[in-house]
């Protein structure tokens, strides 16, 4: 499996998602790479249009990573629970 090619699994919308997902994937020892779309020259313009970045991993882990991502708490849910809008 060490020679398996990494592919884009999903696009992340913000840095909070990236940090949470990265932590869980590390904990479960799932090989992955977080790639941000931020580019210093363009001052984050790609992140505005394309999302924060992406998760690359061996395709074998695609379903597991997607399921973990789907279970992450949504920022909107967190705002609703605290009563802040």
C-alpha cells in the first residue's frame, strides 16, 4: 500500500474542518495530506471561490474519510446551539 497513489478525496470549506479532520485521521492512522488552496501571491482568492483546501489520500480510504467528514459537527449547528447568529 505504500506505493498507492494519493487522490483528492474531498474539498474542505474552512480551516476548522481541516484541523478537526486532520486530528481524527491522524488518530486513526489514516494516511492523508491536507492541501490548502491559499496562495500568498493571490492572498487567498482561490479559497474564497474553491473552498479552504482538500484532503488527499489513497483511494482505498475514500469512503472512511468521507464518512468521518460527514460526522464532523457543522458550524451552523454550533451557532444554533449557542444562540448566536
